C-alpha cells in the first residue's frame, strides 16, 4: 500500500495495483480500476516514486527484469 493525502488533509493508503491511471491537470487524480477518482496533494512524480518503492519492497521487479 502507498500513502496518499487527499486535498482535505486526510491520509489514506491505496493499493497501487488498483490504480488504472494517473491524471495531472493540475491536481493529481488517481483513477482506480473501480472507476473511483481520488484527488491527492502529491505530485505525479511523488506517486510514481512511491509505487516504485512499494514494488521494490514486495519484490515485484524481480519477475519483470
């Protein structure tokens, strides 16, 4: 799970495998596979970095090399 902060300051944890895509217009919006949209304070780059760190932590990249 990765930590994200909604615009109201509440912190949530999101399963990055459930993110379909990320929009940056100008707010960062996570569009989930369920169709739900989450607008977060973090930039696209921060979210991407957190996803990469999470995937390294669980060893996901080993099968992708």
